[in-house]
C-alpha cells in the first residue's frame, strides 16, 4: 500500500511562474496527455502494483513540476501525487487496495483538469491584458527564418529592444549576402543595393515609371531599417512595448521575404 511522504514543516514561499502563451498551450497539451494515461489505467484494468501505475504517477509529478515550476504552489501540493482515494489502513487486502486505487482514477483526472483550468484562466488574463505572446506570436506570423533566428530567444525572454536591433542586423547581413556587397553597411548599403536607377537587387523589371517608383519606395523602406530601427535612440520605443517591437519584427520579416523575391541585376 502506498505511503504519502511527509512534507517539510514550516511555511513555504511560493514563486509563480511568468507564463507566455506558448508556455500555457504547451502545458495544457502535456496535462492532457497525463489525463489520457490515467484513463488508460482504468480502461486496461491495470493492477495497483503494476509498473504502468508508477510510471503514470511519476509522469504526473514531473509534468506539474515542468509546467508550473519547482517552487510553485501547484508542484508543492502534488510533488508526491499518487492515484488513491480514501484512508489508509494497516492490513488492507489486495482487493481493497485495488478498489481504492480505481476510485482514485477519476479523482486524478479531475485534479489534472483543474490544473488545465488554471492555465486556461492564465491564458485569458494574458490576452485580456494585451500582453506579449512570445514566441507563439512569432511562429504564428511566419517570421522569415533569417529574422526569427536572431530575435526569437530575445523576444521570448522580454528583451524587446535587443530583439528588434538583432532583427535589423540580421536583415542587413542578409542584404549583404544576396548582393555580395560586404564592403558596405547601413543606409549606404541599402541605397546602393536597391537604387532605382542602377540596382544590384531589383523587385521588378524597371520597365516604366511605376516599376521605378516601387523600387525607390522599397529602397527607402530598407534604408529606414538602418536610419530608424538601428538608431540607438529608437530603442526606448521597444523596451516596454512588446507589441510595438513585434510590429517592427514583422516589418523586418516582410523585407527579408522581399529580398528572397528580388532578382540580381547586371549593373551598368
């Protein structure tokens, strides 16, 4: 018959984890898998002393720790969780132990569903506050891989200004690679590579004024990433405004995709 380990005496200071939307969705998925494992114990009529039960209990404990954190109230409450319902008595028959184990299965499911409910409430709070949704928002928006590689970890960790700056730098490096002009940098690079009169990379055939206007407009957009986004004084716009930072990252991603579409020209 299982015995419940004793918790350390004395008050405990709990630490609530700071969740992102991606953290919450991942946590819900893991808890739902634990529910499926617990229900399978009943469906397969597993015996209490079987290895499958011990594995399911360990999975529950570890999942709660991973999702909510080592110092969370949720993990402290369930760190020794096992599937059982009712009191423990000495000398219980194997049939009694099995019945109380089976009675604990719906209780375990209800506990896990309750934890999912807590996560869903946190998700609703996060969305109602209009807070950032890293990195799920980035992946949902199909950010260009060259930009995503430079910004994902920084954005997820709340370093919004650094994420935007690194995204702008990644775009600059990408333009250098595509144009093979590693000798240039910043606004001068963008004006040279996307010049409407003699471009290295062109977005159209430059057959008429409309084409040249588009080329010039795109040149100015790329130029702005150096003059505006990479300007150190602009960083205060992003430090405490994750939504603003996300919008700039989307712009950088769009420009990187336009670089993919641009054609290399023979310069006169």
